[in-house]
């Protein structure tokens, strides 16, 4: 029993380690640094986004949605950009491509915000589960030896909670990669779009 409690304590102490590394957001459990939003200046080498028209055409907006979609492989997205750029008149190319980038980045940032909020919620749920396991341990330690039924029920619940905690922890690496992958996608798309401005 004492060994189980020690292992559990070590497990729960390790849980907030990544969050502690990111002091600016206690709900952020990932090793990767939290970047709430991809700034255009970080990845875009084209004209300032403030210079683009206020509203995109339906066709351009649809293309931006297609480019931002993670289901679309990057080579396919790059081919769509090339096709679109080929349809543009020389005097419209810079404005239209800049608008395409601006709309694509806005969609990617919305998706990233949603994923980041999901990761924060995940972290809060993990913390609540860790606290429930700790409370269960305290209840177990307070039981009298003759309280066999209560002990069995608490141990069964703790075993389930620990399995659930570990399963969720194993999926955290995948979750934490998603904002980074979107950031990489935004950078690749920015480079592909800017490549047709020349």
C-alpha cells in the first residue's frame, strides 16, 4: 500500500512539470512554449496585410479555407496556390495573394485557438482527476482495517482513475503537437504564396 501511494505521488508530481515550465499560463501542460496566435510578421515576407481589401471574393475565401484545412496535404495546397496565382492579372497579383494569405492565416489562427483551449481544458480535467486520486488515497489511509467493503470500493475507483489518468497523459504528446503543426503549415503556406509575388 505504501509503495502504491509513493508511486502515485511521483506520478502526480510529474503532471504539472510541463505547466510549471510555462509560468505565464498555469493551464498549459505542454513542453512546447505557448504561442497564442501566429503573427503575420513572423512568417510573411509580402506586403503588409493592412493594405489588402476589406473583403475577399467568395472564390478566394473558399480557397483560403481549403489551404488552411489540415486534411489537405501541403503539396496539394501548394499546387492550388500556383493554379490560383496563374489566373491573376499582374496588377492584381500582389493584392489578391496577400488577401489569400491573410484569410488563410486567420482561419489557421482560429483553429489553433480552438485546439489550445481544448488542451487547456484537458489539463484542467487532468488536474481535477489527480486531485480526486489524492483525495481517494487520503480516504484509504483513514479507513480502519475492518472496513473491507469500503476499502475495496475505494481501491477499485482509484485503480480506474489511475488508468484513466495514465491513458490521457499518453495522449498529451499528440495533442501538444497540433498547434505546432499548424504553425508549420502556416509558415509553409506563407512561403508558397509569397513565392508567387515575384
